[in-house]
């Protein structure tokens, strides 16, 4: 709706994980490097964790675009499955033909592991690597994680046949650290936690997305609004997208060429359903600071009154002292 108003060719703040909009901060580059290392790591697990909306899935999509041509990738985005269901999903992702065991029986987990092992050996024989990526991996059960560990036992004399990348929220790290999953933890060859953006990176991120969307003129956010956006979103890209999208819509509806702090605060209230906390500028202090200031001023005022009292007392004493001195001199 506001694209033409701001001279944009497309929506700049969609929450879809479009790799074209990936802002490669230093931490995003490191995350991508860990995933690429995992392809050449010779088997085992790679862990990529981060807060909700930190950009994990977007980094993964960028990784998929850079995967070498001789690498087969299975991508599981719904990990809420049993161990046997997950094996079936992995076989489907690797396009392993449906199993047809004899006797009219249904395929078992053992049958699927055997088919997967045959596929891995065959592709390894022609120089291909195989990578299994599981998104939202914090939702995996302990049973499924143990089954994944067993899949890393599929190997030749030279190397492991399957590289597994687990992508999830911070609790994934806690899961892997459990004593019952120690064997899995020992097979993690690389791990990286994707932190939120700094204030400077937040401003660069916003400018980057607008530039990719076709912005040719000045940035439609002033410096104060950029600082406010970082404070309200804490540097999480998905939150930044939601807030900036609503703020641009608010500026368009108001006929204003630039987003100000007032528009950002109103947009935040519309996105979250709550009014954001008041900004604390030079003239605004927290209640604790105001109490401390009041106590300080009271102490200063009390000292001033005490000092004034001493001066007044001295002033009263001067005439009496002078009279006493005069009387003494007259007696002499």
C-alpha cells in the first residue's frame, strides 16, 4: 500500500525468509560459515540456535542456495514426529523409493534405516555428500534425538555418511546438554548461537531492506526513530520487520515523508496491543532516579538552611559581643 508513496518496488519488511533480504551482519556471516563448514565436516551434528525471529531460517535458506552441487539435502521443517515417522520423512526427502517388504507387512524402522544406509553408501561411492537439516529442532523428543544419533553411526572406514544440522531456539542447547544425551553432545562438531542486532546494525538492517526493495532517496526514518525501533524490538529482525512495516503504513496514512518517534510508538501499540514504555530523555528520569534526586535536593536544602541558621545566630551574637566588649573597656 505504501510502496509507491516511498518509491519502493516491493514490500521491504515481509517476514517471509527471503534470502535476497538477508542482512549479513558479522554474526550472520559466522552462522552461515558454520553451516557451510558442516557440509565438509565429515559427519556428526552442527547446532545453530537463536531467539525467535533472529534470522535462523533465513540463514538456512541462504545456506541452501550455496550448497555444492554434489550435495544431497533433506530438509525437515516439522520435527513433531515419532522416531519412525521421522525416518520415513528423511527417506522421502532423499527421494528413496517407497519400501515394499515381503509378506505384505508394513515397513519397519529397521527397513527404513537399511534403505537409508544403502542410499548413503551408493551416493558416497559417486562422490556425493548428504546433509539432513531439521528446523525447529527444540521440538524434537529425546527418543528422536537418540535415533538421529544412531543415524550418524552410518559410516565407511574414512568418514561418516550423514551430516545433520539442527536449527532451533535457545532451549535446544539445554536439551543437548542433558546427561542422557551426552553421546549426542560428543558428536557436535560445530555450534553457533545467533544473537540479536546491535543498535548500529539495526539501522543498517533497515537501510539494507529498503535498498533491496528499490529505495533510491533518503531513508524514511529519522535517527531518533531508528534508536526507538531498536529499543522496542531489542534488535530481533522479525520484530523489526513487523514494527517498520506498520510504521511506514502510519507515515503513509498521515501523509508524512518521514517516520518519527511518535509514529513508531503508535505502530508498536498496534503491533503488540500495548502502549510502549515512555522514553527517558534528558528531562525524564525513572522513579528511583527522581526519588534520589529529591533526597539529594532535600539534603542540599537542609544544609543550606542549617548554614543560614548559623549565619543568623552569628549575626545575633555580634551586637551582644560588641556591647560586652564596650562595657569591659569602660570599667577599665
